[in-house]
């Protein structure tokens, strides 16, 4: 048995429990197809589907169960299956480091603040243009107030 597989799986569980890893929003949309070894009527393996978070919970629990009971016969298979799922989840960027997620969120916030500033400037220009056009109308044809107005600063 390869200790590196167990070391990597144990490291994931430790980092997960310490809050150093998070699942991204897309993890909820990723489905994992798996078999528990049961056979259907025709002798083919029964296949099940779970979302990635559900599957990871099941796989980690199975791995820890096999490890605590000393089921070495199953432990390698459950560890390898869990490691395979973790590697795929990382490849799809469904599991990321918390620090990386914070950096991504800060970048998104910065982009949204820039868009907000741009839209506020555009709103100000459109309000000025609306006032200018409104003032071009002869006084007797002006009905009501057609100004866009400024957006409240908050």
C-alpha cells in the first residue's frame, strides 16, 4: 500500500476540518457517479449519482470508518477513490484554498466597485443630458419634471 495516498487524504481531511479549504459554488452542480458494488438484475453494477459535497461527505466517512476499524482490505480502495475524487474536484476548481477564495472575492468586489463607479458617472452624465434636453423645449411645451435625477450615495 502506498502511504502517499493515505498522507494526501489525511492532509485533505485535516485541512478541511481546519477551514483551510472550501467548496466553490459550482461544487453543488457537479454530479459524481459511483457504484457501491451492488449488482442490478442483469448483473451490472448499480450506479448512483450524488452532488460533489454529498459524495465527499460519504467518501470521507467511509474512509474514516474503514481506517478506524482497520479494514485494510477496503482501506486502500476507499482512500484511492477519495483521492481520485479530490484530484478531479481540484481540477474543476470545485475545491480551493480559503486564502485563494478570499483573493478571488476581493478581486470580484474591486471589479464591482469599479463598475458601480462607472455606472454612477454614466448616470450623472445622462441626468445632465436629460436636463439639457429638457431645457431646450419651449416653456409652454414642458409638462412635468422629466429629469432622471441622481442616484443616492450610500
